[in-house]
């Protein structure tokens, strides 16, 4: 039985859409290579040294794998901010490797000036915590994430 999100309006979801761009581009380039290789079959009678059209299946398969990976990165979450805390999903096996960091565990938070790194500190001495790369998130969404996290943390948050 599939369970939906109980209160989706109370959460902010940040996907790996920043990483997906490279895979979309790779998929397009590989698809163009497949079409080019398939088109050479027309001229094999003129020049038998041209590759067989069957070689187009290799870049076509890689293009499909790349497109599927890009679609997954575009749709699936990297960070979800909920009323309970921050859910962090790793790249590999996100369902089993998901980590929940409650707001009560976070003493303070920092975001570097370029908005590429989020640091969640667990203690006042800043000796333990979590470093999260924000590069998988699109650049225009990082400011929203920074405002949401620092706003929730309050005075302990800052932009480094």
C-alpha cells in the first residue's frame, strides 16, 4: 500500500536538478552520435570503410541510460525541509540511506558565500555536524534553501 505525503504544503523539496543538466547534455550528444552513425549506412556503398549502422546502437543505449538517470535526478529529492527537520537523500540507494536530522539536533547552520556548502553544527563549539554540498541543487534554488534553513535555525545561522 502506497502512502502519500501527509502535508506536502509544509515541506520544501530540493532535487538534484543541478546535476541532471550534465546528463541531459550527454544524452543529447550521444543521441546525435547515434543518428550520425545510423546515417552513414546510406553511404556505405560509396565508401565501405564507413562504420556499419549497427554501431549506432551503442551510443543510443548510452543516451537512453543517461536520459533515464537525468530524469531521475530531476524528479527525486536531495534535501527535504519538513516541520520535523531536514531529510537528506544520498545519490546511491536513497530510500535505504536517507538520514533525518531533526531541528532540535541542529545548534547552528552556516552557508558559504558562494552558496555551495551547507554546514549544520550539532554543538556550540562547532566540533560536530554535517557538511552538505549544495552543488547538486540548481544555483537559483540555493538562495531559497539558505533562507529557509537560516530562517528556521534563527540566530545560530549565518552566511560565511
